[in-house]
C-alpha cells in the first residue's frame, strides 16, 4: 500500500468512528429518559470492565480505559444539557431531520426506523417531540402518517415546509468521471431520472436517501454516488457534485411537529380529522359551517377508514386557532354533524419554505 | 468548400443563437469574466462588476487546457459550482470550456454555452460529443487553422444535430512576437461571406496586451462582429492563469461605454 492509500483508509476510519460516536451519544441521550440521575457509577464500571476484557495487541488497556472514560464524561455532559429529544423517521440527514432542525434548533435529533416508532416513542415519553411528513407537493398524502394520526393521542404543535433539493454526493476521492452507480430511495431516483440518463448513470434503489449517503461514507464503494439532502453532505463529509438535480419543479414536503402537550399560545392554524355518517349532504353540511363563518381551509383530504373500509375520514386544516371564539363555535356545531371529530390541535403556521 | 453541407452560407438566413435573453447574431453580445475560476470571491465579485458594466454573459474556466502539465489545471466540478452560484447571483448565463469528452455531459449540467478552445478545435471526438450535449457551442479557431478547417469543425457539431454554433476568432500564429498572436480581423467579414453562423472575437488571447484590447474590440465591431469574449480579472496581477493580459473591471467598464454606441452607429448606416 502506498502512503496515500494508507492515509485514505485512516481518514475513512476516522469518519466511521465519528458516525458511530454520534450514534452512541444519541443512545446515551435516550437512556436519560429511563434514569433517575445522569450519573450511574455501577453501570460506568460495568462498561469499562467489559471493554477491558477485549484483548487487542495494539491497544493498551490503560488507553482503552482513558478513551471510554472520556466518552462517558462527554455523554454525561450531553445528558445534563437536557436538550429536547426530537424523533424523525430515517437515517441522520433525512429530510425529516432537516425539518426537525428548522422546527427545534437546539434539539437532539433521534433517527427512527419507522413512522410508528416516532409516534409510539413520543407517546411513551421516550422522546419529547416527533416530526413526521404529512404531504408532498408532488406525491400527495403520506398515507402511513395520516393513518397513524387518526389513532394517536398526540397533538400537533407546529409545521414546517421543506424543499426537497436532491444533491448528487460522492466521497472526496471519487472522480466524477468514474461514477457509474447512483444509490438512493426509489422516489428520489425517479425524480432525478433525466439527470441520471444525461450522464449515463445507473440507478440503484436503496431503502433511504440518507441511508445511501451513510453507506457511501462508510463503505466507499467504487464508482458510486448517492442522491440525498445537502445536510447529508455535511453529516457524512461527502462532496456535493451538483445540487438541485431533480427534473421537475422543486417539490416540498410538509412536516408536522408532534407533542404530548397541546400548543399553549393559541396558534394560527388548526388541524382536525372527522368522519360523517354515510348520508347525503353530510360532508357538505360540515364544510358549510366553515364557509358561513368565513374560515379559510388550507387542506382537505380524504382517506378510507381502516376500521370501516366502506367509510372515509377527512383531514381538514384551516386558518385560526381553537381558542378563537368563532372557531370554537364551529367545532362545537361540528361535533353534532359528525360521528367522530379528532382535534389534532392549533399551532403556528409555517412562515416559509425552507 | 463543398463539404460544408450545413455551415455554408448558401441557403440560410443568419443564425441567431438564443441564450436566455441574449441573441448572439442579432445584438452585440459581450461575454466577460476571469480566465479561470480560482475562488468564489474571485469569480462572483467580477461577475457583479461586468454585469453592472453591461456584459451579457459570464465566462470562466473550470477545466483548463494548459501548455504545461504543472500549471494550474482548474478547479473542475468545484469551479463549475462556483460559476453556477455566480449565475444565481447575477443572472448572467455561463460560458465555460470543456476539454475532455468524458466531462461534456457534466459541464452541460452547469453551463449555458460549451466552449471548445483553440487547442481542441480539431478534437473530433470532443466535437461530436458537444454536438449531442444539447447546449450551444462556442468554437474557437485553432491557432494554426484555415477558415475552411475551422468551418469543417463547426460542421462536425452541426452534423450531430446541434444548430447552435458560435464561431470565435482568437488570433493565429504569425512571425510577430510583440503580440501573443495576430488577431485575424479579416476573418470576420470573410466568415460572413462563407457561413450563416455568428462570429465573435477574443481580443484578450489574440493580443495578450490589455492596452490593445479596446482598440481591437472597437475594430471588430466596425468590421461587423457579433460580439466579443474578453477576460476581466478582479486583480489581474494575482491571476493563476494568463496574468497581466486581463482587463480590470474599471477598464472594461470604460470600453463598454464606447463599444455599444459604436454598434448602434454602425447599425444606423445604410448598407
């Protein structure tokens, strides 16, 4: 091996160490929710002695102890900070994390495998807040999330619109002329099809956009690149070859911020889910309430009821707060016209598209 | 010149290459900017300066063909990203050189016009590739080439289905050493007689002397050129490439005050 190659490998290992350390810190923060106090000397001793049992010829036991001790001290410091734990679906760098960072700038962002893990985790107080996508300007409703909203007790306390700006990312030592394969989520690959064709690149589906970026950084496969967010380039130390490589007009995704407690200060927007009896004119009667009260609707969507496939429930977002007298009145009348009415809450409206 | 099935003057009206609001072949097109893209600061500041002085498009090299392999070779994709940013800041379309057939599709993702440099004029595989890239091509004249050889190279691009070729006279090698090359100004009216394609001149590389840039640009406009492509560097003495031959933004602004009025005057004269 040449010196240059050895150094490249060292750089790669450093990157991996940090990615793993980030994951460990996230877990340490999550463990705080289960512990009475930050410090737990018995557990610390257990961690240290278990690691010392490993017999590695190049790594002195005293060094291991010092290293792990430093890591433990840092995770205790992080736990003391009491940052809100914000859960999102996907790997670090997913568009859900982009939204989380906008909504809660000082949070600790915790990746979850599935949307249901975000919902259950917040419900069970393992996380403080959750961020989930409800709709995309090109693809429409995110049905899994909408379905979970119908059954959860969580409240919506905020929203954010995030522009989906796909970037072609590669590791630093990959020449653009060598790139043949591009890994990403099938939806992202489909949105960038023209770009891939023009540059004769082969699309390789991956479970997640950020997951593809993470894989690229950790494994550095030959002749490969990934399509993911700009944030991924930052988090995984990848080069942006080009940003905004999607074919169509920029699309954006609307995310909701979920909490166990409702938003305390009124808000400007309200979300509800309701179902009406299967009779002529019932939906119209509900919507008429809003028209007559001169309340502007910002979203209306229908979804089949899982519990009752012949019937539908409706998602309604509108301007104003539940605390406004006019809206409280409409909601009261709505109770009489519907078979179910779920108030997701009122919250500040997204001020722009990020 | 029977081989010029598409480039020859015979049938066609004069070609106008439309790039955004700029019509090369109808109005006087002024393309200005640094020789090579060296940093964001060194590119975006002059881009703003040339825009406010009245330039129509921004030039800047990310992939540089250099006489010596040890000279600065350009920032590559990083340079293209800087040009992209300069376009977003100023709205000026981007002209940039491509030197490797493997880079054509990538450069086309960023650039509005693909430039073929004098050394690559007869790089036929590169010409075919840019002919298929879906972007207008600025084809510089080879420093040892005849007009016929040059037009045959344009024919290569046209025959791939790309009708948008802009010719650029950039000086030829003669025995004169005071100037870097000799600007063949007669090429402008001669090209008019031979082809429908627009022709611009490069007063920077042809003279290699900032003091000659303005007189030769004015002469080119008087001779009927469709535009100029000129190097403007923020601090010419610090340039990593072709130092000392670029105009300062102030000198460029001064030249522009005379260039467009001259074109207007020429347009008003009866044919």
